C-alpha cells in the first residue's frame, strides 16, 4: 500500500507500479491505489483531476480508489488494518510520507511494508522473484507462477475507480 499524490517527488514511481502491474497481472498481481492529501497537501486535486493526471502522465490502468486518510481519526479501514498488521520503524503504525507501500497476500496477510524511497523495481527484485519462494512460500514469491493460487497486491494510496476489495 502506498499513498501517492500527484505533486510529490515520488510520483514518478507510478510508472514503475504500472509496469509491475502489466508484467504480473496475468499471474495474479493486483496494484491498488488510494489518493491521500495528508502530506504537504500534495494531492489537492478533485477526483477527475487526479484521474486525468495519472491516465495522461503514467497511463495507469490498475484499479484506483477515492481519496482516503491514511492517518488520524478518519483513517480508512484498509489502512487501519495494514498499519496494525505491519507497523513501521520502531513499531510505529503511522504512515510517515507518500508512497509507503504494502504487499498483501491473497488471504489478506500483510507480507511487507516498504518506505517511500523503496522503488517498485526494488520491490520486484526483492519480493516478486522466483528465488523468494523458499523465503515466503505462500506469501510473496508465488505471484510469479501462474499455476499457484497466491496473489499479491501492491496497494498504494491513490485513485478513483473502486473495485471490490476484501480489505476495504
């Protein structure tokens, strides 16, 4: 899960997330996006402005949700779950900045939490490679095998189309 605004220095990671989605979607990978405006007001746009920005600049095709809060009293339920299941540094649950990302397995287990500077490419090298199968047998690695029933979501905070989501 990563919260991703349109006006952040990490926004170019959107291209890498889309590339991962296109590469692995037929093998079970889902990338889910949730917009968030809680960090430096870097997502001030309307839903239509956000959709247009990501479609125009990054050709995003993976599912995106409406703007949510990732911290505070109005935290979206999916983020409450993700943060409690996989706290950050020193056990803190708060999302510290945009583009914090989570890997979630098909059963809803939170496998990993990644910092904003962890790129989609580094996540792919670490978590989505076949060699990871021994380390994370039914969690991360099976996404690369089409015959396995595992699925990974990279949920990042940003978008507008709201598909079914068992964690929402």
